């Protein structure tokens, strides 16, 4: 069929076109033949019968599946005290703050948040701390940042503390200024004059010591500032005082959300938790080693490393594995009627550096023997260590689809030491 497009105003009535068109010979319509008996009667009956058969097969198949002993009916148990209850473990919220000033590392803050936004912990580390941990080469944190940025610092700090971080951020002086501006002025007691060398090579006081109300600009500059030839021990003490003053100011703010920004991730929830709750802010204890008159670094002795392990355990009860770790994850199920025994087992597994991924209850509370099962061959070493601690022998039940590497069911035979 050809479509004719006519210019505007030159339209022709359809009737006129029809009149001018040549007459077409009309054919006489013939009546359609009668349908065969099969298509008229038998075929519809077959279609209806097939539909009924499909329905019956579906019903029979469904019943067979439900009655089959090969299948397993899945029931969601929501009562934490009931047999068969399981839940993924929510790790303790943690964050690594890497502070920088003019492209140089000026400090590290390790943050953890307690439950229900009611408190938290902040531990400050010097940029001149030398980290000598398992699996990493001893190095300054500042050198690690220069070589590999935030990722390199995260690896060292995670190995040092023995846990990984759910979040991390690099906070330079400009970004810190914007955070502190939310609550300025910040009351602060500066214990030492802060001095600098001017263009003429003369020493001049940039900020005199004493009590003052800091705006966000100056507070952020103080955080990364060091006097010429000054040990980092002095700077980190100022950083500690700034953290305490900052959090106290947040606590006094009329609008906590405005003082910390209304975000549920990043730094905001940690500031709310530490500012409005019970905070524990401290410097990681370390020994100062003097290299030259104006150069020193910090290192941890055996006692300080042991103390750090206690701090890490208290600030992060449920950790995640550090980035370089190959720790196994475990499903921990209580097969006894003693609800508290699972907490003892969790403590044991954390000491063994095995990550707890799922906790819950066995299908019944009448389990007599503790079992340790590993689902991946590479988890055998951790399974054997866990089995030895629980007084049993690990066995293999390989299943790569399992969300965890091990499954431990606590039986009545295990008693916490």
C-alpha cells in the first residue's frame, strides 16, 4: 500500500478518491467448509484433559516433595533461646583514621564503637611508631604511608591490634577543619608555645600557650603542628587534648546531629557515640628511642604488646580479621541448656584468632559430645587447633557453599577452663 502525503490546504475527500479510482472486479465470497469432526469436538476435549492432567501432576509432585525423606523443610527460628536458632554475628564497629598534614602522616586514631551508640574508644598512635608485627616487616608508620598510603598503614595497624577495620578514612587538615567547625569554638589549654621559622630565618611564636577558644581552622592546624626539632611525643599529647576537648564540645552541643552530621556511616556515628556516651581516649603506650638530638622514634616492648592485646580485646569484643590474615570463620552452636557456655566458647575462639561468623543453637539441647567440623581443606589447621582446645578431633565435611569454614557444636562434655 502506498501512502500519499498531501500539502496543507490541498486535501481531497476520501469519497472523491474512491470515485476517481478504477473500478475493481469484486469476487463472490465462498462459504468456508465445515470443520472436521476432530477439530470441532475431539481437540477441545484433549486440551481440557491435558490441563486437568497437569494440575493433577503438580498436586502429586508437590505432595511427593513434601513427603520425601530426601528433602528438608526449612523453618526460620527467631527465638535466640530456641533450638535451631542461628544468626550472623555483627562485628564491633571499628574505624581507622589516618591524619595527614601537608601530605605527611601526622597521626593515627583507632576508633571503636560500643553497642547502642552509648560510648566508644579512641587510641592514638604516633606517626613515628615502628610497627614490628607478625607477617609484616618492621617499619615506621610514616614511612609506610609515604610508600603505600592509607592501605599500607591499615595493614600495619591491623596486624598490631589483631583486628581489621570496617571503615577507614584519610583526614587531612582541611577536612578536620570542617568537622571541628561544626562545634566551634572548642575550649583548649595549650601547654607550649607553637613556634615557626619565618622567611628571615628567625623563630617567631605562631600561637602562644594558654587557655583559648579555638575555631575549627586553628584547631585543625594545631593537630598536625610540630615545633622545629620537637619530639612527636609532644604533638601526640596535644592531639589527645584536642580529641578530649572536641568530644566534650560535641557532648554539650544542643543538636548532636548537627554537631556530627546526620550520617549513619563514616566518622559521624563514632563522633556521636564517643561524644554523647562514655568515651575512653588514650595514647598507645610506647618507648621513645632517641636516635639523634632532634630525632627519635617509638617502639613497643613485650609488656606493652601484651597490654595492647588486652586493650584490643576490650575495645573490640567481636573483631573481623586483619587484611593479611587467613583466619578461618566459624559457626558456633550451643548444644547444651547452658546459655552462658557459648560466651566462654566465643572467648576461646577469639583467643585462637578464629573469626566468629555465625552463632546460634544446635537443633537440640541434648548434645553430649562437642564436635568440630571443617568444610574447606585449607581450614584444617585452624580446625585442628580449635578441636584441641575443645578436647575433641576435627573431621572433614567438605562443602564450599557453606558461609563459614568451620562448624563447632558445643556438647555437655566441654567445660570452660
